[in-house]
């Protein structure tokens, strides 16, 4: 009972302190309005069945693309950096949460030494008595100590809670940015993959064109030697063949460069990648994707980068609260318990000690405006976060509507491009037949061949643009990510191909 009296004497100030814990300072709004449009001001795709962007990867039915995206995720430095920032933010969140609770430290120490001195007199005292006294004075002394020490800062004005909330928002923001990095890697890899396939299609067009011009040059040379064709026509045919050969060489170089870009993204060695691409090209043509009926404007809030910007506002709001609370008093309480044991010459004694307190109150008095300046800086960062969040939303709206416009335009151009290639091919075949019969000139044949080649090139370019428009829409809508994914940060360490394919 005697030991409880000092504790009871501290109950009143402690109770008053705890009563003030709930009196946190007011923070600026953690959520602000953003300019989400009520509807899209851009044409939607051709009105096919409603399809989620997450299912879009399954609709591709291209295992190689999924494999390349998974490999790119493993090789991406941006994704690794984002994962490291998540780990750092998680550690900061743990530290901020721990600051709200009492700390407990254990201590232990041991010492051994000699203290005291011996005296020698000038008389004839007994030698045995002098020896005994000297031995007692120089006996070694062993001291053993062990104890626990605790300290707790009571969060009177919500500073520690504000720090914890800010750390939590930053953790969620870092996690959302990790997902945004994944979406970016998937989109970049898909674009590089489609560009490589389009390049190979264009290479086949160039090879066919070069072969045709070379054959025409050969036949024209034979005819010129026989005297049936003017030397000028033979020179024109040779020039046309050389021109096609140069374009073919240039196209091969472009494809080689494009492939090396894909190697750098995926981290797969070039011979292995070339083998995989060769097999893939023989199995399927450049992908043609279906349409979507509508995309709700509020789905923009599902973009990881928009969500991260929104969390930055909440984090900045908590930082303002923490800075404000720094201007007010701090209350802390400490205590300790311990045990000390002393040993010497067969003598042993143990002592137990404990303390509660001191209860300390720190009141800011004068700091030349440092705390006020810190608060003003936090408010400025909050205003900046609000502005960046609203700008991020406007940029997201722009990216989605641009993707919708491009998607609609490429869809409208597809039929015309196919029709142009079909009719230019028929015209070239007829002109070539007339040229072989002597009814058409070489100039007519070359003009027809040139228009056919331009139409074939335009169609390949359009196919690539359409694929890129779908990837752009996928990326601008957040890649099928939703906010519940931000809590599943543990999945970041086990990213798999199936995850990329079904739930980017």
C-alpha cells in the first residue's frame, strides 16, 4: 500500500492530461473537390459490348506479350525503386505509430573493483590484526544491476497522431505509385511489342515490293538488250529496284533497333527473344481489339497516380496539424524499476528500487518565430498538394479523352485503309498484266506500284496506331487497378504473369 501512494498522487495530473488527448487541433480538409467531368466530351468506341480494361489483356490471347510484361516488371528499375519507397514508407509508418505508445528499455550492468586503503602505524600492534584489516579494506566489490525504464509522451494536441496519419497516407501513396509504375511498365512493353510486330509487317511489305521491283528491272534489262525497250526505261527500272532495296535495308535496321529496345525492356537475351518472336509471328497477326461501350468519368479516381495525388493532400493536411501542435505544450511521464546486488568477501545484499515520474511539461515560450514559420511552410505544402491534385485530375481527363479520340479515329480509318489496299492491289495487278502485254508503260507500272506500297504502309501504320490507342486508354484509365489494391502491398513481392494479365 505504501508503494501505491506515490502513484495515486500522480493520478490527478495524468487524468487531466488524458482528458486533453482528444483535443487535437483542427487540420485543413484532407479531401478536396476535383474537376471530374459529368461525361466524356469525346466520341466513344464503336459501341461493342462493355469490356473492363482488366479483361483487355485476356482478349489479346497473346501469351508472349504477357511473358514479356512479366519479364519487364522483374527488370524494371523504376518498379524496384517504387517497391523500395514502399518499404521505406512502411518503416516510417511503424515508427510514427510506435511514438504514440510508451517505450520500454531494459538495462543491465556489472562492475568489479576495489575501494578503500590500508594504514600502517609506528607502534607494536599485532601483525595478525593488521593483516586482517588490510585484507578487509582491499576486498573486491562486485555490483550487479538490472532494470526497466519506460517513457511516454502523452499526445495532448494530436501531434503524434498527425504524424501517424501522415505516415499512413504516404505509405498508401507509395503503394499506389508502385501500381502506377506497374501499369507504366506494362504499357511501355506492350507498345514496344506492337511496334516490333508492326515493323516486321512493314518489313514483309518492303521485301515484297523490293522483290517485285527487282524482277521488273531484270525483265526490263532483258528487253532492252533485245532492243524492245528504250534504255531510259531500263534505267528507270534499275533505279526503282535500287530505291526499294535501300528502303528494305533501312527497314531491317529499324526492326533491329526496335528489337533491341524490347530486349532492354524485358531483360531477355536477344537470341531467345528472336526465337520467341519468330514463333509468335507465325501464330497470329497484329492484334485487332474490340470496343467498349462507355467509361464512367468517376473511374478516373481509380488511376493510381490520381489516388496518390489525393493521398498527398491528406498527408499534407496531417503535416499541418503536426506543425500546429508543435507550438503547444508537451507532456511526458517516465518511470523505472530496478534491482541491485552487491557482493564482497562472502557478503551479499540485494536492493530493489522503483520510481514513477517525473511528469514533465514542456511549454514553448520564445523561438524567434521558428515554429510559426514551420507551420506556414506546412500550409504552403498543403496548398501545393491541392493544386497538384487538381492538375493531375485535369491531365487524366485529357489523356482519357485523347485516347478515346484516337481510338475512334483509327476505327473510322480502318475500313478505308483496307479498301484502299484492296483496290490499289487490283489496280497494280491489272497494270502489271497490261505492262506484260505491252499495253502499259513502265511509268504507269511504277506509279501503280508506288501507290500500292504507300497504301500498304499506311495500313500497317494504322494498325500500330490503333493498338497504341488501346494501350493509351488502358494506361489512362489506370490499367484496371482499383483502390482496394493499394492495401495489398504484400503482393508486390510476388508479382506474377497472371497478375499482369488479369488484374494489371
